[in-house]
C-alpha cells in the first residue's frame, strides 16, 4: 500500500478510509507487540499498554490531517472490509 495514496484526489471517502485503516492496522500491531515485550521486561500491569496504540493513532492522525478517532474508526472499517473482526 502506498502511503502517499492520501494525496490522490480521485479516492472516494470510503477508499481513503480504507487506506488510512490499513495503514493504522499495519503499524499498530508491531507497536502493540513491542509494548507487550516492554511490559514483560518491566513487570508493569497490562492496563498501561494502551498508550502505544494511542500514540500510533495520534501520529497517523497528524500525518493524514484528521482526528485520532477517525484513524481508529478507519482501522475498524478496514478490518471489517477484510473480514478480520
């Protein structure tokens, strides 16, 4: 997937949401795995792992020029389209 696809003007809103969602899902999984490993090494509680996912959504929101909630919703949309619920 081309990360510069967001600059294409011929994408429909649903197609752009799919691009953003796929990008978010691809980036958040490795970040969550890194957080799990860091938590295991530090011995802190799993409730504090949620910050990594939030940081990814904020970073992508800045990149795409939308809110972080939009990125997270687009991730759910992309997962539903791909049938990975």
